[in-house]
C-alpha cells in the first residue's frame, strides 16, 4: 500500500508552468580539512516543486547529508546556487526544518508536548496558547496524543522519531528535510513509519526532501527520485515515481532500474537519464 499518487496532469502542469519551490543549480560542495579539500558533491542540479516527495538516493559518502546541510543553510556552495521561493539560501531559517536519523534530537527535560511547543514559541512566531493547540494537532497526527506529557526517555526510538516529525511539521516549513529518519528503526517499525508519513502527506501535502540509501524506501516514499553517483556525488538520473505502487510490478521494475543505474560503473558523459 502507498499513498495514491497525484495524476499526470499535475506533474506536467508543475514542471512546465510553475517555478520550483526549491532549485538546486550546479551545486558543488566541499569540505576543507586540515590537510586537504574533500569534494562532497559536484555540480548537482535538481528542482523540487510544492508537494513533491523528493527523494535523494545514493551510496554512503556520496554527499546526501551534505546536500541537505546546504539546503538547510548550514553550508555554502563553492559553485552553483540554491534557491527557495526564488531567493538564494544563505543561512538557516524556519522555512526549512530538518529531521535527523538520531533518536536524540528532542530536549530530554521537556515532555513531548513541551518539545513541540518550545519549537513554536522559541522563534517568537506563536503565543503559548496557539502553540499548544498547534502542537496537539500534530502530536495527534502522529498518533501520540496519549504520550503528550511523557518525557523522551520513556519513549521508544520510533515514538521519538514521530515526535521529531510532529515538531518539524508543526513548524509548517516550506520544505521538510529528512535525513534517513527511519534508518535506525527495526524493519517493522520502519515500514509503519513510512506508511504514516505517506498518510500525513495525504492529509497536508507538505513538501519533503528525503534522503535514504534504501532503494525500497525511495520507491515507497518518493514521487520523484534523484540518484547520485558514488563520491563525489553527481546526478546519475532523476526518475518520476509518482503513482507507482511500490509492491506492484511497476514498483519492482522501478527498483530494478534504480539498482542498475546506481551500480552502473560507466563514467558520466552528459548522459544523465531523465525517466
Ligand atoms: N565535516 C566533514 N569534514 C570533512 N569531510 C566530510 C565532513 N562531512 C562529510 N565529509 C565527507 O563528504 C563526503 C560526503 O559525506 P556525506 O555525509 O554527505 O555522505 P552521505 O551520502 O550522507 O553518506 P551516508 O549515506 O553514509 O550518510 C564524504 O566523503 C565524507 O567523508
Ligand atoms: Mg548521510
């Protein structure tokens, strides 16, 4: 099962007539260490449209987390540009919220509800009462109403991830950035969380930029999938997966295609596939 995809006309409409919500253009990202420079991504380009479930897939070390950091405004491109709503990203902002892989991203001395409320009031955007209402709305959406007054250490890893997702969504960013948010979960919980995320998307149609190195997860979550080559990450292909049933034959074919593209050893010579 997966969220029903939107129809083809939406894709055509979006991609032909509307400017992207997030545009990454020729972005090279580099770390300077004591002894040398490490190029994490090389001239990566892609566009994310409103309500996309845009997934970046690639092998370990290909620069996925680095790309998210740059979109988050924590790292500057040495080449190229990242724009959100047409404006160049220069620093972090509440229009982009990150959910990480680690379970310990909550304030341990605050309850579930207080964690979400704090994120909403700290930026001064909401008064306490409005923040509490909004927090409970999103805590309910991730099925944790009964645990609103619990402290993080009393929750399972999956529950803590749900709180982090509720907190991120409550901030109602333009784009939710998720860096392998389910990677540390057991297989059953992971499948359940993927299902919940798709359900949340059905409810609110938020835009998400989701990083994973799991091909099945990419096919399940994504409406578009960007494949990166091994280090330094370059775009290998961009695939449309909107409306593909991940468990059906189309989903299996897509997974196979992704696998072939990811393990294709041929060097890139301007042969990026757009499928
Ligand atoms: N703080 C850092 N300083 C120097 N090099 C770094 C730093 N962080 C990452 N790198 C290097 O940049 C490259 C990309 O790293 P990144 O963490 O973005 O990969 P990734 O695709 O997220 O991998 P994974 O799937 O393992 O999380 C790697 O070669 C890594 O060694
Ligand atoms: Mg990473």
